[in-house]
C-alpha cells in the first residue's frame, strides 16, 4: 500500500471490483466446459464437476444447454459394461463446429477442417507451384481451399482459422516479421487472410504450435514444461514453461535453426556459416543421403516448378 491519501467518499482502485453478470458467468462456464471436452474427450458429468470445479446442478444446466444447441451429446459409456444402471458420458460433437487449420510450410500447404476433439473432417494439401511463392497467391489458394472445406462441412459452424508459419510472426495481427525460407519479410499475411475469408484468423510460429499440440494431445501430454524441436526444411523449436509458450525478450526464443554450430561451416542463407539448419534441415539430410548413394522416387507433384494446375489443392 502506498501512503497516498484518498479523499473521503472516493473509492480507491482496489476497492472497485467488477461484478460479473450471470450472463457473463454462464458464457464463461459454457466455454470452460466445451474447451475441456474438446481437449480430454468423452467424460462423465461427475468428472466434469471435478475437473471444472463447478457444482453438479451447474454442470447439468450447462450440458443441457449445449445439448439443445447441438454442440454435445450424452451416451452410454462404451468402456464400461456390466449389470446395473449404465453410466453416461458427455462428448463434444466433431460435426458441431470446426476451425480451419493451416500448416504453411516451405514446400507444401495443408489446410484442414478440424472439429471438436481434434477430429480432422476434411483436408487439402498441395505444393507451392514455385520455390518462393508470393504471399497473396498463397492467401488466394488457402482461401479457395477453406471455402471448399466449408462446403464439405455443411451444418458445422466455422469459428476461425489458425495458420502455422515457419518464421517469426506477430500473433496479435498476423504480421510475418521474417520467414526466411519463404523469403517473406514484413508481410501482413493475417490481414490478407481476413480480407479473403471473413473469419477470425490467428497466426502462430509453427514450432510453437507443434509444442502446444504435443502438450495437448501428443508426447508432451501431462507435462507443462517442454521443448519441442520441429525439423522440416528449417529447424525450430517451441518452448512451453508452466504450460505457456516462451517467446523470450525479443521473440526469438526457440529459434534453433540459425544457432551457429561451426563458424567455418557451410554458408547459410541467413548470412552466417554453420547454422544448425545446414546440418539438420531436410535439404541437408537429403544432401547427406545422396552423398551416401541413397536414391528415392519423386513424383511430379512433390517437386517445385510444376504448373499451378498440377498443384491445385487436392484431397488427401
Ligand atoms: Zn542461418
């Protein structure tokens, strides 16, 4: 407490407590319940009570409302059998709502409609038609794929888009500061997508997303502190501390690919020599395999330089 006096009759900021209205509390609790079901899958009402800290009657009312809205369903628990009353579990319905998830990689783009529970309901995948694609062309192709996926998930509500980017991105507005392998610098890609699809768009570094995905559903499940190394054309890593992404003071935390391993090593496109990417990125691994005589088949669609027509989004 500071020693500053407060005029009589005037409240200090610490005395003013915003009071949440019942409607706000209900919306908050609906979101809490849906998020939990989305992340953990089918669970019983009593498990929901324990997990959320809400009481049984509140859970019953929330489940009832979400059932009426077609977002969740209750059904007998298939994992439990035997005599007596069947036990029921609550499940968020994958077909009720979806997000458009975009993996924008250096060579390929994957766009998927993902429903509750992480269920992939439909997907498109294609190679960039040129080695260094123009951001507006990529945005056009993604918007086209997203429109097709929306058509295939009729009845499901699209609630937004998330784009994983191989580079540094400002998540607040989707400004790509630097995606060196795409040769994109200072690109308002989030705005490009918002202009084209009319949904909310979030853009996040791909390694940060990978770390979060492993935390929620993969090898990092149950761990709040982890490092996920993502090795593709580039090499990056996402760091979670206490379940939250670590960006560092300048946003470069986890940018592993351009850490110099050998100052006299192979020249990197970033201007330095001997970066991790020059030894552990996909092109470096392919070069090493070629040197050792490994051969592999390539398809027309998996190479750069083919015509846009052959690289139109296709079902996978
Ligand atoms: Zn480098």
